[in-house]
C-alpha cells in the first residue's frame, strides 16, 4: 500500500468518526456489564500508575516467565 493510499484510508476513517453518533453515557449493554464484574480495577490502577519503562519491564518479565515454564506445561499436557 502506497503512502498516498494510506493517507486516503486514514482520511476516510477520520471522516467516518466525524459522522459517528456521540457516545451516550447512559448506554447500557448487559454483556459489557456482565464482564465488568470480573475486572480487578486495582490491577488496572496499579498498571496505569506505572511508567512506560516499568510497563515494558513487566512485559519482559512476563515473557520470560512464559518462556521458562512453557516446556513444563507442554510436558504435562503430553502426559494426559
């Protein structure tokens, strides 16, 4: 995709947003409400208080954890 095609696509998307209805704060979606009860807001708050560097380090730590324990999980799955 050329740069001009990308720019055109961005302009079309922006135009679509301009035509969109404003968000209604009174909108109630029962599906969203059902999921909200399972959200731990304290974890969201803690993460939002982190710096970008701290979030990046958390991501690296999680990836390392997964890399380290993936063979263990695969071995256990193979036994079943």
